[in-house]
C-alpha cells in the first residue's frame, strides 16, 4: 500500500476560494456590479444568470465555527433578541457582524463581508434562514425575496414541483430591477449546465468512498465540498472537481487509504462539529475508523438538475434536499446509503441548535436499526456552539461504540 500524501487539489481550492472572496469584495465596491446573498441550497443559478456576485452567509457561519470564534460572537446576537436555541450559524454570523469582525480578515485580508444589494433565501432548510436574512435586509434596507418550501416532504411528485415553479419565476422582476438586466433564459441554461456538471462530479467524488479502503473520509469532504457550495454554476467548480477526481483515481490505483488499516466503515448523520473537525479526524484515524458517507455532504448532489427545464429542475432538486424530507423518506434514503457504502454502523450528531438536521428525536435511529440491523450511537453537540459539545464524552461514547462493533464482528 502506498504512503498517504495530501491531495494537491487542496492548493487549487484555496486559490479558488481566495479569488471568490476577493471577487465579492471587489463587486461590493464597484458601482456597476451587484451582490446577492443566497442560502446555500437556494436558487444560486438564477442569481448567476443575472450576473450577481453571489455570497453565502452559511459558508461564513461555518468559517466562524471552524476558526473557533463563533462563541465570541453568539452572545452579541443573543443580547439583541436572537435566542441561544436557534441556529448557531445565524447567531454567530449576526454577532460577528455586530462586533465588526469576520474570519475573512485573517484568511484573505478583507475588512468585512460584502454589502448585499438583494437577499434571496429558500426555507427548504429551515425558517431560520429567512429570519437571518431578514436581519440584514432591515440593516441594509435592501429587498428580501425567497422561496417558501414545504416541510416533511415525502414523495417529490410532479404536482408538488409544478406548485413551486411560480415562486421561482416570481423572483425574476425583483432581480431584473436590482441588477438592471433583463432575464436571459439562454444564460440561465448555461449556468444550469455548469451546475449540473458540478453536482455530477461531486457525486462521483463522494462515490469513491464506496471503495475499500476509502481514499477520503467525511472530514475531507466537509472541506472539499466548498466549491460545490460557493462556486456552483461557475466553470471553476467544474475544473476543480475534474482535478480532484483524477487525483482520487490515482490514489485508489495505488491503494492509498485515507485511514491506514481501515477497520470500520461508518455513516455520519447530521452537521459537522466545525470547531473540532481536526481533533475528531485524528481520533477516528487512531481508531482506524473511516467515516465514508454522510447526509450532510450529500446535500450538494442535485441529481434532478436539467438545463432544458431550469425552473422545474431547480424546484425538484431543492425539494429533494434531505433536510426537507419526511421521516419515512429520510429512513429510506439512509438505508440505501448504508447499503451502497457498506457501513458497519451509524453515528448521529444531535446538534442542539439545528433540530432540522438532527435526526435522533423521533425514533429514526431505532427504525433504521430495525430495518438494516446496523447499530448506532448518538453524539450530542452543535455545529458552532462548542459550549454544547463535550469532546471527552463524545470520544468515550464513540470508543464504546467501536468496541461494540468489534465484538459483533468477532462473534
């Protein structure tokens, strides 16, 4: 087996993200450009078709978590009336804004986040995104528009998709007014073609983790998913994932493993603990346990995208989002992924401030165990608020779980 080496494509990703954020900063300073803020699973393709520079506050929230500065700012948002029980992306981001701070300064030398000209949301994730964007719409006195998505979606039917399309089309007049440009269906088809290719490549990247041993882990994919989030609809994202896939093919051919001596293959359900990614990655390496699939990183696989039917396919893809689905639909999706990636067990992260993406509260782990026979454990924490996460307790729980798996394999 060849020795592990870092992926060269990570250097390219850093260059792309630097160019992205500097481009946003330049656009915000240019009277001839317009900046749109968008939720991470919102209609970014439509915004790009109008020529907006697109900024994703959820990405900024994750950066606050990953840099372990979120807890410095959450109390600022709490003091203005935003509950400590709501999304800690929201409270960290709003708190940092009120404090006049951003991790973009340390990473890219930028003084502040780009000023928006319009804010566009999709509530397929949760209602918090609308309230989050509402704060900035009031502060900057700019339009707030969006998609009101149904919750607990079971089957994504043609009728349901058709009912959502008018909401997407209703965004166009405001975007025309703010951008000063007429809607161009041909340009939207071009952007959709790039997004479709990006999501196909990202799906192929994730599929490499079906190999044994896996060339990637969940902790790698939380980093490598960044272009699929912030550069979706741009040619740079396509080029990046083509390079990453080529590297992964070479790594697999040489027998490289992301976790040396891989003993266990696991499923991670729920949000990352952004402020402890490195520690948890190292811990799982030491345990020789490889997390090879997650519903979180799969959230940017939009199989329904079709450039020939942009509005219908956007509506369908964004309705199919895992976080928006019903409990039976989630159970079926997870059972399929468990089988495809040949996992030995499931780790659920119950994130205190993210109930919509914590799938432990209505019996799903028990039902999935009955359906698949796979054991599970639950880690209690949060995506950003580290006061909710005990690293020692989490590791103890996971160690006991892995001992259970080992005992079961030996029986």
